[in-house]
C-alpha cells in the first residue's frame, strides 16, 4: 500500500491501518505522527468515558494511550496521561467505596464487605495510604456488623426450630470476625457465639426431655447426643456435665429396646429408619463411653447403609429411564455417599459410573434445548443452558465435548453481540448517538464474554465513533 493511502487512513482516524503502512514504507516521521494522533484519540475516548463516570472502561483507554505515547517516545504525554490514569483509578476506588457505604447503611452487610475489599485493592494501586486506612476501617466496621447480624439471625433460627441453620450462621459469623484481624472483635464474637451455642443446646435438650417423657427412647437419645455435642462448644462445664448425665441415663436404660427398633425397621425394608436408629445408637454409645456397644451398632449401621444405598440407586435407575436426569443425579450422588458410609468400594465404583452416564445424558439434553433457543433468538436463556451443560460435562471429564460446547457458548455470545451491534448501527443512522453508544457498549461486553478479541476491537471502534459524535 502507498503512503497516500496511509495518509487517507490517518485522516479517517484509522490509526492502526495508517501506522502499519507507514511502518512498512519506513516513513518514520509519519509513523510517529500517527502514534501521537492515535494516543491522543484514545485518551480523548478515556476522557469521554471518565465524564460518564465509567471509570473502569476509562482506565483501559488511558492505559492504551500511555502505551502508544511510550512507543512514540512522547514522555510529556506519558506523564500527563499517567496522572489521568492514577486519578481515574482513585475515582473508581472511591466510587466502589461509596457504593459499599450505601449498602452498609441499607444493612446489606455481606455485599458491602465485598465492595470494601474491592475498593481497598483499587486504592492500593495509587498508594493513597490515608484513604486505604479509612477504607480498611470501614471494612472492619462492615465485617463486625455482619458478624453480629449473623448471630442475631442464628438466635431467630433457634426460635423457629431451625437448629442446623443457626449453626451455619454461627460458623459464618466467626469466619467474618476473623477477617478483621482484630483480636478484640474476634474474642467478642466468640463469646457471643458460645451463648448462642448454649441456647441451641438447651432447645435440643428440651426436645430430648419431651421425647423421653413420651418413652420415645430412640428420639430422646438422638436429641441428647446432639445437645451434648453443642453444649461443649459453649464451654459451660456445668451444663456439659448435666447433659452428658441425661444422655448416659437414657442410653444405659434403653439400649436394648432401641436396638430392637432398629432391627425391626431393617427387617421391614425401612433401611432409612434403621440407619437413623443405628446412627443414634453409635453416637450415644460413643458419648457414654461404651466401646463394645459402639462397635456392635457400627456393624449394623454399615449393613443398613449398604441396603439403603442400593435402594436409593434403584430409584435413580428408574428416574434415568424416565429421562429425569436431574432427579436421577441427586439419587446417584446420595447412593454413592451411602455406599461410602457402608465402606463398600465396589458399590461406590458402580454407582459413580452411573452418575457419570447421567451427567452425559443431562448435558446432551441441555445442549439440545440450547440449540432450539438459539434458533428462536433467545440467546440469554440458551447461554444459561450451555453453561449448565458445561458444568455437567466437567464432572464426566470429556474434554472434547467440553471444548465443543464452549465453542457453541462463545458463538452464542457472538450472535447476541452482533444483534446488539446492529441495534447500535440503527440508532447511529438515526443520529441517536446516546442509544448507539449504549448498544455498542453492550456488544463490547458480550464480545468480551465470547473471548473474541478481534470482535471486541471492532465493536469498540464503533462505540468510540458514537462517543465522538456525542
């Protein structure tokens, strides 16, 4: 291509093409002129995005403009643009922090914590120590509020009889407290947690008392065993001793009767009921310190696990034949866990193969559904189906199918991006540059998700063209 063609491209702001021609023709001055003009244009796009408070995108443009000016050897512009980059980074960090403040005021503590972490990471890039310190202080406040909120929720769950939920909330509260690295806060949350553990233990122990009065020995032992486990976390030695005594009394007086109940359930084919009874017996024997009884109950428990795992697996087979793959997979997963509890390696291996087969069929079904949705132009739902299919395929380890489906997913993103880009073209022709910018911006984001750098580059050019008009 000729130098004249390069000059024409330069006039049309086709900097990349112009620069390539001047480089090829060894036109050093024109090449440097192009780099400078290119860098200024990219920087102007960054300024436009900055004014729209789209700091994340502006950062990318400022970085590119710096690279171009470095290549052009224009150190003055490099310094100026670097200042703009740092200013934008600070603005973005502050913007994220302000969002976190709003979430904290709205008592959306978990979301606030995530954004505070992000704002700190961003502000660290510009080295604003005072602001970083302030942001960290706000993060600690949010983490503390979140931990306290989780403990309050745990107490509410106890009142509603949702003991497992309460326990999960306590664990989460302590995890959040540890993230503050403040020993005073950590100790305070741990102390409050012990009181909540004590309340759960008392509630469970009361259930044990009720069951004992009704002569439901198996249920009573189940509750007493659980109350002992929980009260130990409260560190209340007096209550630990009290609850342990109640468990030993209930178990020692009724062990044989409880075991007979388990045997009866096993013989009737109610393996799930037998497992529950035998598991309670094992736990109670362990808590009461009777090792011989524990071993006997453990053997009966494993036998029940084996029978139950086969029963659950058979139900999975039936669901598989009915093409109810999601329900079948749940059954197979459970049957594998039960077979593991039964310590039966052959069953685990057999059931695992069936689970893989289910995931294969399930992913095929999802891919088929996605193809139909693509034909209808419903890319958003098709993408959900394809992503779910890939998730299932990763369980099977079929790399060839995974890669093929990922290609289909990327193609879906590309088609959706093309649709948005076409909407942008229509708006541009109607001189609705604001709408054109929005559509082009969406097409850029979708092309990014498609992992198509060439498409991203093309769509950014069109977005930039709309911004120039704005």
